[in-house]
């Protein structure tokens, strides 16, 4: 790749988006069979938590993780895109390292949650990813202010 075509902070943005689609696929592959096997009602009059409680944990975890990938990563996307805009797409080496660290930790968080869902481990991975995002946000703030 030439210097002008390096993805910079955009590489991690696209990678996390691809990962989110992978988790969405996993969620469907677990939930759709569970609907018929566990006779889960598709009744819009029931509160979501009552319907969710009927899914086996293994099927719920992937859906929970998909939802988590719609939460804090939205901050990551905004900050990374701001850095890309302000740094002519690339970002600094530190920005790129922080962005890849964040994405790697979010992937690890997903793997923990969709497998054994060990909450203390998941929390530590989440907290560490938050620190990487905080560092990336501080870098963006230095560029803006």
C-alpha cells in the first residue's frame, strides 16, 4: 500500500463495522432456531424483557452483544471519523494504534460475551476498551480545541 492509500484510522472503523455484521449473523443463526425450538411468541403486546427471557442464554448473549455494538462504538465511529477528517484520513500513529486497540478489545469483548459470558472478564475488557477510546477522544480534542 502506498503512503497515500494507507487506511489510517479508517481501517479500524471498517473492521469494527465488519465485525458487527459478523455478530449480527451469529445472532440470527442462534435466535432463529431458538424461536421454533423454544416456541418463543412473536407477540408485540408482550414487553421485550418477557420475550427475551424465553430465549436460552446462548441465544440471548449474541443479541445482547449486537446491541452493545450499537452503543459505545458509535462514539468510536464519530471520534475516528473526526480524526480522519482533521488529519486528511490518516490520523497519527498513536491514533491508529489506539483505534486498533479499541477494535481488538471490542472483538475480545464480543468473544467473551457470546461464548461463556464471564461478566468479570467482560467488564475488564470493556473498561480497558473505554480507556483506549478515551485516549482517542483526547487526541481528537487536541486537534479540535
